[in-house]
C-alpha cells in the first residue's frame, strides 16, 4: 500500500474515483444508445436511408485518427514512467494534435450537413420522413456530446502537458496524467460504438 | 501484485493492438458493403465489442489493475444491455 500513497497523494483512491466517474459517463451515453435502439428498431428503413447521407470513409478515417491518438496517449504514459520525459511530451503533443484533427474533420462534416440545410429543427430536415428526422436528431446530439468530450479531453491534456513541462507530473507522480489518459480512452471507446451505429447502417 | 501494478506495457504490444484495432475498423466497413441483412448490426456490434475489449484491457490498463474495475465495467455494460433488451421487447412485441 505504501507505494500507492505518494507525497500525500492516494493514487489508488484517485484511480477508483476516476473509474467511478467513467461509469457515470458510460451510463450517460448508455441512455442515448437506448433511445437510438428503440428509434432504429421502429424506423429501420428510414435510418438506413438517412445514414446514406453520411460519408463512411470520412467516418472510418476519423475512427483511425482517434484510435491512433489512444495509442500516443498510452505511449506518452509508458515513456513518462520509464523516465523518458522528452518523448512523453512529444507523444502528449501528438495526442492533442490528433484530437484537434478529429474535431476539425467533425467540423467539416457538420458544416457540410448544415450547408445542405440539415440541422436540428431546420425546415429542410422537417420535410423528411419521421425516421430520418430522428436519425439526424440523434446524430447531432450524440456526435455533438461526444465532440464536447473530445474538446474537454484536449483541454485536460493541455493542462497535463503544462504540468509535465513544469515537472509537477514526473515519473514518480503520474496518476493525474494516467487518469486523463483513462478519460481520453473512454472517449475513444464511445466513438468505437458511435461509428458503426451512425455510418455503417445497411 | 505490486509487480503487476507497476507493469509497463512494451511498445510492441501497443503497436500490435493499434494494428488490430485499425484492421477491425476496415473489416467493419467492408462488411457493410457486402450486405449481410439483419446480421450486419450484430456483426458491427460484435466487432465494436472486440475493439472495446482491447482498448479496455491494454490501453486502459485494466489487465494490470485490481479486478474491481473490470467487474465494474462488466456490470455497467450488462446493465445497459439488459435495459436495452427489455425496452426493445416492450416496444416490438407490445
């Protein structure tokens, strides 16, 4: 136990707290997946028609970008723990960069849709069948909430980067960046389910 | 226990996991093009579940943490799955 209590910091407790928070996050998205499941079951054909409007290759590219960012996140912690601070800083920066690229791609996807008059409550969208209105409603809310999480993750990682530069996070005391990493991976995890459910409907 | 807790996963493992995750993503997209009918949703969700397993075990380090966290993840996942199944049964067979 003594190794988990460091400089007045209880790392085991910190991790437990983080995981409890992650469980609430899973349940938050779980509620939305429940709504999605019912709407899709009731409007299968219209969900399929609406999903044709999304570019699955852009979606797949974004998936790979986010998965790669999870790798760089994990590597940054492994490097820090091995005492290679400079390389950890590089991987942390790369993670932030990949996160920004993901959001950039999302921005272009959303603006393309909005440019075609497809956004919540738009006259163009309201002319579509009910199932398609529900699909795009869920699309904007779920990818939007996910996007907010990516943005929050980027902000947290910028603070971790600054803390590592200031040596407030070191290879002896790294639980904060570990917990930030857990959050980042969770955001990746949620996207792993969002991607097939919105882009890959046949 | 102490050794496992401080285990640092080697680079190679991480790279293998990423390669696997990207491969599964590509398989998932390809499967969509060859239509499997109603099996498509099941296949997509199964692939997503396998991907999640690796992200949780390796990237999120669950393999080397206390069992309590893994049990929690399973419990939360089960809860959502059961609620979704019960709700669907209600909606579809009412």
